[in-house]
C-alpha cells in the first residue's frame, strides 16, 4: 500500500485552518517565525522535529498526527508490533509458573535481538521480543535473591531497551511505557550504570513530543546518579551517551552554546575509549560523537555548519551500520538546507543501501524527498525511483 504524499506542511495548513488561525497566529503560538511556517506549508522547507513538536502543541494535536504515523505505508515491518505492544502492557503479569529457562540461553537469544536491532531489522527483532519478555519476567520472578536475580533483571532491562528503540522506530505510542519497564527492571539489576542509562532513556518519547525541559531534567538526574561512580570504560560510555542526548535536546531548543558544550564533554570522554566502543549497546565512541555533532547542527536547521563539520571526518570502517545510515539521513537534510539537492539525494541513497527499513519509514526522509520533489521543475529518474521505492505516489 502506498504512503500518502501529503507532507507535514500540508497537514499543518489543514489543521491551522480548522482551528481558524492565520499563519502569523500559529507562529506566535508555536514560538517560530512566520516565514518558517509559510515555507513549511508551501513545501519549500522541510519541517524539523522541533518545528513539528512546537506546532503540534500549538494546534492541540500530536506529533504522530502531523507525521501521519503509524502510516499505512508501513509494511511487513509492523507485522509483530501489536504482539510487542501487548507484551509491554502485560509486563510482569506475563510471567508464568513454568520452570524458568537457563539464563545463558536467554542471554544468547537477547544477543540475537540486539544484533538485529543494530542492523535496523525491526521486523525480525520484533518477532522474537514477546516470548523472550515473558520468559525473562518468569526468570526474574523465580529468582528470589542474589546474583541470578540481578542477572535476570539486567537481561530484562536490556531487552526492554531494545523494545524502546523498536517501538520508537515503528511509531508506537507505547514507547514511554516500555522505557518505564526498562527503568524498573534496571533498579533490581545491581548495576547503577544500567539503571542510570535506562532512566535517561525515558527522555526519548518526551523529546519526540517537544517536552525538552522535562527531558533534560531526566537526563540530568541520571547523570547525577552516577557522579561518584568509579571511572571505567563503562562509566565513561554512560556519561558520554548522556552528554550526546543533552546535546540534541539543546539543539532542538536552538541553544547552540549548550549543545556545543555537551559535544565538547562527550568528545573528551570518547578520547579515552576504543574507536568502536559499544558498552551497554550505547555505541558511544568518537565516530558517534561526530555523528551527533552533525545531527545537532541539522536540528538547528544549519545545513552549512553540518556540512562543514562533516567535511574532514570520514567515518571509519566498521562504524555501526544503523548509525551510519542515520548519519546519512541527517546529511540528506543538511545538503537540502545547504542547497545542494544532488548530494542530498546521494546521502539518502546511501542510507537506503545501509538500512532500508530505517530509511524508508523515517519521517525526515519523507520530508526531505517531498521538499526535493517540489523544488524540481523536471523530476530526475533517480528522485522518481527513490520516491517510488518509498511508496510515494502522485507527487
């Protein structure tokens, strides 16, 4: 089934008119410029996540509504989503009275899910999640105390972390509940670093909705909870991941100075870690700091700075594919903002090659492609082919 070709700008215009607002009135409510509202509605500028969240609040609707998520364009990737959502709702109640499975075997199955997630293979990872959630809840409840109980909860919290990312990518409204489940399990894991990381992950759905101040408070509290933790590669990774989250939150608030300060802190921490460090599956390392530095500039709608930051830093081989794909999605937006449409499409095609599921259903890819299409008087075969692959028709 084809995805709708209506972009965020057209949905904003429709809802603005239904609310009886002028572009100027909407701009005042959303604390954005009138010219930006006009350009987004006309399709000549892509809507950023910060713009979309601000306008959704002003129009008393949701970000998901403006993104048209979950879109009918989603295909087999969502086949198992309902079962994952049900498993999240069930939580500890899914535990059975059956003898618990061996934790080593459960850990191996969790490793497989985590690897699928790193490759953005959400259709496959989501198929495995519900049963493993039930088995880990069973194991956690059966282990009354000691190292086995802590390990079961550690595995459970880690799996819920995978669920959070999967639900976020597939536009589920249950991301927040999954994040709460992860944080609750982590509290019994005996690992304060994991507990802090799971706590700060609760900021993700709030960022999506534009609740940046609350999201930052959550991250700050998580940082403070491990201030006195002994330095180790794992602790450096946890602190660094939180600085990167804070850098993006500040960027979405258009606070360049604060965003840059967090990036400086993250870069310093990454300098003490291996090139492709991935403690706690955070992928916190020097290449990921670079990826976030480009993303932060894009969040502030500064394509020129994003391109300049990327100019002399080729990502090293073996950088995680999903991260490289997301980086190229950001570069597509950066080149569009910079005015180079050819390189924008090249970046999106790179993302498509690396992580097709992640690219096809990312709302910013849709916005970039539609903006490119409206800017072209004669549609190139490459742009038409990319749009057809995404399921965009009639544009």
